[in-house]
C-alpha cells in the first residue's frame, strides 16, 4: 500500500536547515560589511531579506556625490557650466520621494574636492533649489568636507541638520569659511559632539568672536580640533565653560610650511569656578612661564590625563625643569605628556650647551605617579 507523507504546513516556505543561518539579519549584516560595494550591489538582488541589509551597507558611507545624486536623475558633464549637471530635466517631488529610501541609509558623507574630474557646484546648486526637505540625508551623523573654493564651502551647509554629530572641515591655508558658516552651523547642527576645523591660517585672520559665538551654540560639544594658534586666552576661557568638553586638540601646520610661528602673545586666560568639568585631553601653545602660571592658577584643569604642549620660544634648562615640577605637583592624574620645543632658528646652526637639556632637567618626570608615556621633541640631543 502506497503511503503519502503530508508535509507540515508552510514547510515549503522554509529554507533548508543548512541555509537558514544566511537569513539571520545580524549575521548577514556582519558578513556584508566585510564585502566590497560591487558585491553587495549583487547581494541586494538575491532576495528581499538580503536586499534591505545590502542596501544599508552600500549606502552607509558615501564619498561620491555624483553617484549619490544620480539616484534622482541621470547626470552628465555639461559644457555650459563646465561641470556636472542633471542630464534631461531637474528632479521633481516624485524623484525626491524615491530618493528618500536611499538617503535615509546614509550615515557618513565625505567630500574631497580633488576627487572630482569636473566641477560639481552646478549640480549641488540644482540639488539645493529642488530639494523638498532641508534634511537631505536625515540620518547623517558624520560629515567630512575638504574644500578649495568658497562655492565648495557654501554647499557644505546643505548637509547640516540636528542629527549631525561629527563634522570635519578641511581647507588649504589660504581659504577660510565665510562668516555666515559659523552662524548656520550653530543654528542647524546644534547637537554636534565633535568639531574639527583644519584651516591653517595666520593668527590675524582668526575670527575669534564668531568661533566663540559658535561654541555657545554647541552645548553638547565633546571634542574640538582647531589650528594651534586659535587657542587664544579668550577661546580657552569660553571652552572652560563647556560642560561636556573632554578633548581640546590642535592641528600643527609648521611642518607644512603654511606659516611662521606666531604664538608670542601672552597666554593668560582667566578661569572661573567649575572650569573644565569634563576635560581629560588638553593641547596648548604658549611660553613656559605662561604655562607655569596657568597650571598654578585657580580652577586650572589639573585632572587631565593627556597633555600636548607646543612652544616656539628659546628656552633654558631651568624653565623646562620648573614646568615639569609644576605638572608633577598639580596634575597627578597625568598619564601621557607630549612636549614639542620648536625654535625660531631653523635649521639647526650651532650647539648651545647653556640651553641643552640634561637628565637633571627632566628628572621631575620620576615624580609623576601615573605617567606612562612621555615624548620630547627638542632641537638638541640630551
């Protein structure tokens, strides 16, 4: 007698046991993150379960704006504007609605002007005029923008919104943001956690008042990186009031030949009670006697664990020794100390024994209870 085996309900919908592991979303996401973009584009065509995961990975990080906005309309290189533009007609509301399913997946956007063979400001101008929402990439949390011209910088503001957490703006030393850049940034991206402005400029070009106003509009800021000569007394005073500020770093541009050292102004910030409540990593440029006075002052940031010091003055052994003694007494939690002693005379001309450092000069290091890393860049051998 022939027996018919009846399969359980819906069994035909289940993948074979050996393949079920490839339908665990978390595992598939891990696997796809190890694959290149071309492979993940293919993965998105396999099945519905894989499609959403693969598209998330493909569009998570974007470094080509032409590729991104070609999702709206085909793009070509136009002769009249000597750059990229939409091929036939401008995007309409339906195009932007379709674009949203990809735009919401973007978490990190990188723009480097030198990666484009043709000018794209014309294209970004069309995007700005036709968009249906101020938040083009609503879930973007990291924006890196390296620009060359004022037009490049202006279009950076297209991607400011309240969800943005990390912003890096890089420019050649002869370019700087327009004044309204700081105003728009504070108004539209007020929840920033990390801000890096890498613009190697002369001290007299510093827009100090505008940067201070920007800091007041970024209450959640936790890390800031600025050109080293931007850390003036007034700016330090403003940063000392930032409740969440944990890291204050500078970018050093002398080795790139952008400018001569200009830190000879007096460094004397006036601190108030409760200064630097969250600070643990500090970078400063000043003379040794100013630094010594700063750390002996009331409400100085003595609980830091990492300290970077740049100084450009000609110094003597006693100044370096006394400063290390001050740090050993005031900054007991210090675990990493970096000191770079740059000199006005460059390159090295003659050995001067009177200012050559010795073991006795740096002996106060032995009094640091928690110091594990010490680096000293000096003109002369010990």
